[in-house]
């Protein structure tokens, strides 16, 4: 009976997603009905009464709206524009340099944002007109911006990483540290892909005029607030001066003060930032509530326990199981966003992975390493067809480029993403080295 309820719930959820019902509802309704079938109306109402309060009063989750607000203030305060200008004066003169500048500025903006969609949208508005004006092809320009946007979650802070930390009861600061080297590796790899792209198709990525240092210095000096912000927020978190939540609050306040001091952030901009943060936070927490309902019913069916036992007893190498899980995340990324994937799958998959023998890693190291693997893998879903969310965001702003062209452009970047995931899989030290140095 329990297994049948679980299978019917999953089938109903996938069907509702297929007909474009919001993911939060698609998880909540089958979960609630399944819970009612397995218990009774009284227990279901008690769960509904308590689960929302329990989820919405988790202190650690307040880091999500604070990092989102910091990113909004940075965008409205002109920091994203200054980042692009600073990176473009450094590398814009080489062939494909403006595309490289877009990736560098996306990585830097991701360090104060935490959202891939926000990073893609913000950098696209600044960089896309410049690239097109300098003769870049629509394919390379949009593909670079969509791919660069993934750095919004790959380079800390990262909202999905916060969610993973809470679901698995891991230290957020350690996860941020573990993501730093792989995130920088992703950014450098994307720059190499652009360089190879420009070499193979020089017509798509022309070079620009080299500027003198007299013209470069003002643009470089303009980004000092971002450097200061990064040092204060992450220096404070990694040194133990304050928690990630307190660091996010400090970062949001500093970004607000910088935007006001530069007279870039207006009262209307502050209002837009607050409204946008509230809307995004509301969406995130609705997905939380839907996933909580689904996972509560899954717990009753004992499916997580059965799956964990089944996985650990499979007659295949443990590393093969992890590879299969990574492939599963890539496939799920074709139809789901990263938060929904994590909330739905981590309570089931994480216990199974922790029961495997992987490179002789201890429990915490294994949890951190697996979290970064998951983060890098779900990032692929943001640009992979058919529903790469970042591609949709960029093409909504660059309406003169067909979406099929953007998907053709992201293929070389996806090759690097796959290569990077293999490197992280076989070399856990890429994720754990900085953690061991700092902690």
C-alpha cells in the first residue's frame, strides 16, 4: 500500500508539471492527498497547521532573502555596470574579450548575488548591447551570458547551497568555502571556451580597441566597493566574526549604503529591490512548503529508507552509483528548477550516498563534496535544452536572437561543464582543499 501511494504521488506530480502547473502546487497537492490517504483528516490538518510555521520560522533560511536583497541593491546601484566596464577594459581588446568580460563580471556579481537568474538578467542588460554594437554574433553573445549567469550559484553565496546545507544539516560557511575553487575553475574554463570559440570562428567574436592605462584606471577604481564588500562579508564569515546570516545582513546594508552614497540607488530603486526580493522569496518558500508536504508523505511510505538500502546493496562500484545520481540531476534539470530538484531529491538521495564508501572520506567531508557535485550538476540544467532557465531569461532580453541559436552556442560550454564534473568526481580535493585550509 505504502509503495503504491508513493508511486502514484510521483506520477501525479510529474503529470502536473507536464501540464505547466506551478511546481510548488505540483508537489503540494499529491503530497497532501497521499498523506490524507495514509493517515486521516485530523493528522493531515495538524501537519498543515504546523509545517508552514516550522518552515517559515527557521532562522537559517533568512539568509536567502538577505542575499537576494544584496544582489538587488547591487544591480540597482550600478555595481553590475561598473563590473562589466572594469573587466572589459582589461580584456576587451583581445578577440572575444567582451564575452570574456561578461563571464568575469558575472562571476564577480555572483559573489554578491547568490542567484543565477538574477545574474543572467543583470549582466545581460549591461553587456549584450555592448557585444552586439561591437559585432559579436547573437549566438555567442547570448550563450556566453546564459552560461556566465550560472556562476551566480556556483560562486558563493549560493541560494541552492544554503538549501542543501539546511536539508543535510551541514555548515553553510564550509559549503561556501568548498564551492569557491570549483566555482573559479568553472569561470576560468568558460573563458577558455570563449577563447577557443573566437579562434575557431573569428567572425563571431571580433577584437576591440586597446585602451591606454589612463583610460583603464578610472574604470578599475570604480569597483573598489565590490572588493570591499566581498572582503567584509566573506572575510567575516570565514574568520568566524559573524554567521552567514549575519554576513548577508551586513552585505545587504553595505550595498544599500554604497548605492546611496554613489547616488545610483534611488527611492524607486529601493522599492523595486524590496518588491522583487519579496516576490522571489515568496516563490522559494512556496516551493519549500510543497516539497515539505511531499517529503512528509514519502517519509510515511518509508521510500527514502528503502531506496537507501537498495542503493547501498547494488552490485556495482559506489562511484558508479554517484555517476548515475549526477546523470539523474542532469535529466531532472531538463524539466525542473534547481531548488525544486534539491528539495525533492536530497531527503531521499543524501542518506543513500552517505552510506557509500567514497574515496575513504569521512561523513562531513563526503557531505561537503557531494553537495558541490550536486551544485555543479544542477547548474548544467540552467543552460541545457529543452528548458534551460537562464537561456529563457537571456532570450527574453535579447529578442533578436532565436532560442535555437543560443542552445547551439551553449554546447561547447556544456562540454566543459561535463569535464569539470568528472574532475570534481575523481578529485575530491578540488572541493575540500580550501575547507581544510580555513577550518
